[in-house]
C-alpha cells in the first residue's frame, strides 16, 4: 500500500504524481497498487493502463495507472 503523502495531486487532471525513487523499487512490476489517504482513511485501487517507453522500447519513462472512478496516477522513472 502506498500513501498519498508520497504523491503530489494535480486537481485539474485528477492525477497523483510521484517519482520512482520515492516509492518501492518493485513498482515497475506492479499491475496495480492501493493508494491510501491517512487523513481521510480512504483507499483506491489503481490499475496499470500503460507504460511510457523511449523509441527503442528499452528505457521506461513512466507508468500510468487509473482507478475505476477516473482518478489517475503517474509514476515517473527518475
């Protein structure tokens, strides 16, 4: 489970954004994760939607996730 404190939230796009270095190293193998807000006690499951790669397909720029209610998460490979 990841915490909202590890992410920035962009209200206009309904997207949580974080860098991989702030999270668990195994994020690149996760097909989903649960994001928990310790202030409200609410949790949402984010499912992997796509992976952004360079033209050669070798380097990963980021992972895109989404909930069933339209919230998004972007984890940047820094």
